[in-house]
C-alpha cells in the first residue's frame, strides 16, 4: 500500500537535480503541488484545537512526529533510498528543528490558550517569512511586483485573521509562541525546499522525521508518563490526521512544489491557508463565518494569484 502511494511521487523524482530551464518551465506544476500541500496543512490548526480538548499538547506535538517518522522510515526502507551525505545531515537537522519539532510543539501549546481563528493571525505571515528566507537562501530575485503583491497579500491575510479573532487587543503570550513557530517553520520550509532538489521531496521530509525521531520519542514518553493519553475516537482521528497528513503526506506535496519553484513565488500560495483554516474552524468548531470571511478570502486569493504570476529573474543557487 505504501509502495503504491509513493509511486505517485517517486515517478516524478527520477532526478533530484533540476536545471534552471526546467525550473522555469514547470512553474504551474510547482504551484499545483504547493496548493495541494496548503490544502492538507489548512486542517492542522482546527484539528489541533479539537484534539487538544482531550489530549496533552506535548503528546500532540511530539507524538504525531513519532507516528509520521514510523511511516517515513517504512517508506525509505521499502524504496531502498540512499543515505544522505555529509552536510546534508546538518541541513536535515535544520528542517527537523523547524517543521518537525518547532512549529508543531509551539503551536500546540499556543492553541491551548487561543482559538483556531486567532492562531491564523500569526500563521498568516508564514508565506512572507518563507519568501524572505528563501530569497536569502537561494538567491532568487523576484521583480518588484512580486514583493508588492506579496506584501499586500500578507497584510490582507493578517488583517482578515485579526478581524476574525476580535482585534489586535487580544494578542497575548500565546502569540510569542506562534511568532516563534512561524520563524522556525519558514526556515524549515526554505531549507527543505532547497534540499528537495537534491534528495527529492518526500525523501527530504522522511529523513528529517527519522533524524528527529529519538528526541520526539523521548518527549512523547515524558508526556505519556506524566499524563497517559485517554480520548474519544474523534480526538484520535484528529491526531491521526496530524500525524499522517500534516506531518508527512502534506509535506511531500509542499516540498515538491518548493523544489519545482521558483520557491519565493510558490511559497505565496500559502496566503490562502488562513482563509481555508478559518473556514474549517467554522465548520468543525462552530465559529461564525461572516461577509468579512468572503471579502477577506477573495482579497487574499487575488493578491496571492498576482504574486505567484509575477515572473522575475532568478539566480540559481550554488551547488552544495
């Protein structure tokens, strides 16, 4: 079964190194993979809130990485992937620290204090943070229009989420956790996107999960000893989604999109994630969706579309 699922991704990964000409010619494919990853990620915040009703935040943040690492390790073993080499291990550690440990743990604790819509306030700035780090990391040079629409889209996404959460006066300690999580995640996204060109998209997140597994298993054990998990089926279903989709399959699609690139442009499709997350929060958690949801959503999507269509000169990254 795992072989069948992975064959869809491995067939597109026959060569991990792509030329500049190929990158520029596959922008639509990069955006499509990026949108698929964003759709998967958009359920993370509301489903985390549901799971937190019955499960410990440390167990949710660390335990889902352990389950995802088991899936990743199985996939790597079945497909007989070669081991990363030299400095690639250090770069995988950066990915793991950002997207396997940092973001899940920080957001899990933050969401014990704020609702899903409030969490989207800070998470909405993730595309802009990813774009900045990606430009510094890969030497991409988007045209000025890209930065204009990316900035407008980020402002619209943040303004939309702030309005939905009740205003900036509600910002408190949890926002520091969310801001820190965003920086960690953006760093992991950017480094993972570059590394995906060398190892492959699903291989990158898989090796990052496996590398992080010992630490995350230790944290999960601490959580279980401190508070043995006991929850109804719906909480376990949410936990299963966070482990299998948010922590593994979603990253396969996301890193595939970033690898096809241009990374700074593909990263901007995540501007639609706050809109989707608040929509799911309305359906799953009963939060009210008003006319502002529709207006804000259309604005964010329009800006994201203009940003991703702004094609500028790109300087290829130096070989590692």
